[in-house]
C-alpha cells in the first residue's frame, strides 16, 4: 500500500483540495478530500488522471521525421505510405521491441498511461509467418511491460490492397492474413498479454479498403466483446474509391452494414457529411482523433464541433508517433477547429467554460470507452494512473483549478509534468522515466541500423 497527498486534484466530481489517495495492488483503494497530509504521505501539488492514446502504430516512431523531403510529385498520405512500407520491411522483432519501449517511455513522460496499439506488423520481413503467430505482438507486450504503460492490444486484420478485394501491395506483405490465420493470431495474442498487468485486447479491421465485407463479419466475433477499431474516411481518395466500389462513403457504409455501438472506434473519420456526423454520434461509437498525425499527413480537419454538438464522443491517439504528447494532441485539435471556424475556444462547450478542461474531460471519457475501461480517473476501483504537474512551471504559476489545465495544454510545452504513476508504480519522477536512458540507447542503436 502507498499513500499520496495532493494539494489539488481533479476528481470525477471536479477539483478538490487536500486529497489523500491510497493505492493497493496497483489500483486506487480510497480517495479522501479535505484531509491534512499524514507523515507517511508522499506530497505533490497538482494531480490529474492519466489519459489514453487510443491509436498508436508503435513501429512508426522509428521513422519520425524521415518523410519530410519533398519528392518530384505532390506529397500526400499515399507517398508517405511508401516510405512507411520501406521502413516496416526492415524491422526485426528486436527492433520493434526497442522502438516500442522508447515510445511507451515517452508516452508516460508526456501524460499517457494507456495505449491502444493498432498492431499490424505481424510477419517476417519476406512475408513468411513466424512459428509463433504472435511473435511481434509479444514484443509489443514486452515493451508495455518494461515501460509500465497499460496496453490495449488491437491486432489488425489486413487482407487486401484496396476496395473490392484487390491483391495486396508487395509492401504490405508483413500485414496480410486470411480469416483463419487471423483467428490463430488472436488466440496467440491473448496468450501474449495474459500476464501483463492492466492489459486487454480487441480487434482492428484495418479499413474497408483492406477488409472485404464477408471478412469483416467473420472477424468481429473474434473480439469476444472487446473493442473494435477501424480506420475510416481519413483521405479524400479513400472516400472516392469507396464510392466507386460501393456507392457509399466509408462512414456511411459502416453505418449501414456494421454493428456500430459503444465498442467501436472509428479512427480519423475526417471526411464525413453532416448526416454521417449525426448518425455516427448516435451510435455511441468513439471518434478516434489523431490531430498531430492528421496535420502531418495533410489529412484534413475532423468536424469536431458538429460531432460534439450531436452528442458524439472522442478520444485522442498519437497514430504515427511523429510527436508524442497529451498536450500536443489536445492543442492541435482545438487549433485546427480555430483555423477552420476562424474563432477561438471552439470546443469549450459553452460560455464561461475552460477549453482545456473540456478537452481533457472529453478525451479521458472517450479514450476509456474506446479501450474498454469501465472505471477511470482518480476514483476507487480505477487503475492507479496518476499524473502530477509542477506547479512552479512558469505557465502554471499562480493558476488554480481549470486554469492549470489551460496553462498546461496551451502554454507549457514540455517540462510541466513532474511524476507519473502507472498501475500504482511511480515510473516517472522529475519528468524522466526510470528507463529513459537505457530505452534511448537501445532505440538509437536500432534506428541507426535501420536507416543505414
């Protein structure tokens, strides 16, 4: 058992002062506000619950910044994808573990305490299958275990190169499975995370261009009640190709043909009509928004204000992991809306409300739903995932309550996070993860080999 005391803490009921939190077996056992610190309590100024990065492709952290050289034709998501394929084809299982470990260390340092790993790098470099179908998934679990981050593993089903069952691209050979092969992969992946504290599993049909309708119907039961995540309507070309194949836009097709409910998360959903936005919100499915990656890839801007006005829920993810941080994603989300609507505080939710607090609360709840976490926050029964902020940071000085979150998201940059507990284990102290040095050394050695 450990006991923490916070001068100020954001509880599900709102801000509270002089809060004692008792942690037992990795979970919050008790939360008591308005109590003086006991002699044995570890004291901190400001506490927040950790957030989820609901969408990550861990291996792409190794190629961050490598696709910024302009080619001899228009650079788009599709040209970036060719760089990604070339990088993915070079990685060994050991490389994946080393890259993912540093990524998860960085996520924890930046306030993410759970990751939804949309994992599609399944096979060997020539496309042949490993003896253990979950060889690569086990490396993701290894990285999560080493770092302390909670893992929602989302093995991805990928069978085709485009809509209508087109043959896969040679660069996709490490991703491709039949339905039977994917069933074996799911069984092996469940074993790979069985002893990992806080871990759970779902499925990720990659996209409608990679999964045929009959395959989608066949794999959904393999989730066994867990989350179902799918990329949808990220790019204009994707929408156009889906229309040519089916006469329906991607989100429209899913609304008509897939059992969308609270277990589902549509990643990006950038290019949606007003009718799709309204119907999507009513399903209870979560919009998985990745604002930094969406900006990096030139995807476009999700209609977030309209979606929230319709009662929709969102969470944020780090996707390509070109930049990793809670504040980066939430700030980019709001700033994209400001540019689109030419207004300020677009996602605040109403007059007199803090934009930072609203973004934080919505991302906490949406991420929990998308990753099947029934209890989150600083409350009894929740996993003890806690982030403390440095109240002496210049962008937090003199602030209280919601103004602290506004200062953190919109002004602090790096350096405002002091400590992070993941499952009750203090993994970050003084802003640094206990594995930062060794994780960076292993990451750097792997990437030097991969880019040589």
